[in-house]
């Protein structure tokens, strides 16, 4: 049986935490930043965990 491959797009976007949860970054922080308030940009820095609804999908894309 050949090795399974990780989904390369998902591998760039998600990472595993030590407690086996999936971590993700927030969107809307790439461009057009001048009109966004400092508070909004500061809160977008934080990483979040993948929601319960999407967890199984992400785990399937990243088997290792």
C-alpha cells in the first residue's frame, strides 16, 4: 500500500497543536489594511482552532 499524501494546500494553512487540535490563521489580513482599524488588525493576528464541523475534513486532508 503506498503512503498517503497530505493535501498540499491544507498543509500550508493548518498545523497541529500538541493536544492534536488543528490551528488556523484568520482571513482578511493580506491587503487593503489602511481602512481597517488597528484594533481589528491586532485581533486578526491571533490563531484560532478549526471548528468542530470542519475538523474531520481537515484531519482527512492531513493524515500525518
